[in-house]
C-alpha cells in the first residue's frame, strides 16, 4: 500500500530516533556514570555491551509494534539465501575493500600523528600479566556479544527496518545511500569501510529479500576483524606484519584492490537490478 509522504517520513523519523538514537543515548549516559560502578573497567565494558544489546532489542520490539511489521516478515521475507559462491565473493569483497578504505581513512591521521604509524611498526607481541588474564571473562562476554547480538540487531535495524522504511519515502537507491551514510557515521573509527559494508549488505538484502544472508555475512566479517586483532596482539611482528599494509608505499596495492572491488560491486548491483526488487511495503 502506498503511503503518503508525511506518514512515510514520520516512520523514517521514528526508526532513526527510536532504533538508532535511543540506544546510543542510553549507552552514552551509562558510560558517563560508569566510573561509579563498583567493578573493574573490563566488566564495565562487558556490561555496557550487554546494556546496548538489551536497549536495542527493546527498540526493535517497539518499532515492530509501531510500524506494524511482523518479525518473521522482516527476518525471512522470501527466505532466499545467497548461493555459497556469491556469499564467498561478497565476503572477500567486504574484507579487501574494508581494509583499503580503512587505509584511506587512516593515512591522513598518520601524516598528522606520525607516532601512530611508528606504533604499528613496533613488535606487536605482548606478554599478558596475571591481572590481564583475570579479565578474560569480560573480554569473552564482549566478544560474544559483538559476534552475535551486535550483527543480528544491527541488521534488523538497518536493513529490516531503516532500509525498508526509507524505501517508502524515497527511491530505493537513495534509501541505500542514506542507510549507508548513517551506518558509517555511527561507526566513527572506520566510517568509509562501514558505509561500503552497509551499502553492500543493503544490495544483498535487495537481492535475497531476507536478512539471513546479511546476518551471516555480518557475523563472518566481525569474526574476521576479531581474529585479525587477536593476531596483532598475540603473535610477534615477524609472524604477522599487518602494519606493512599501512605504509605509504602500499598505496598502489590499496588502489588496485579498490578498482577491482568497485568493478565487482558494480557487476553485482547490475545483477540485482536485473533480478529482484525490494520487498513491497505494506
């Protein structure tokens, strides 16, 4: 059913404020008072992630009720998965492009703060003390939440609710662009990579009409990030020299990766345009 512009934009505003704004405000206020909590900082972080997941879950339920969406309708759609070959292609595309876009985002800061690049060039092996070993518990809680609740809730919010709702108020292309910009702004540490990540998963959603593949790709991407960070902390630099990819001389490698990934992305978008469209809105 075609919605009037005021109703459509009202629904968009509700998703942005409730789905994206309220959890951020709640967690910000929580961390502002976290120094009052009688617990070590690692447990404060783990508790913050848990609070974020709970508040976002409540926001999802509130939006589903307000917009009269059914959770199964948002999650399943046609229930179509990407084929394994396509899933692999998209995952590799996300990882390589994310690395290159992170390079583009980081390099200006390396010019302003050379010590950041020097720090990456130092041996990365670390010996954990007994005190740090005790903090494995909260670190494990935080990691599990990042790898499970985070991707699931974010995909419901950004693809299942925001993208679908935006598509009732504007052309689908602009809905993808706006969703990606918001996703990038809310991930300030690597906004370029996050925006590309969001755009790619939005195209996946348009193609499959289901969040299953989006959630799976999001979890796999987060696992890859967690493993790469574990490598930089655990192994000595002569085993893992990831910092070499951030040296100025590596610009040609990142430019090549971006050119190839852009061509693959364009090809994938064209295939989507020849195939399925966004799920029709109520």
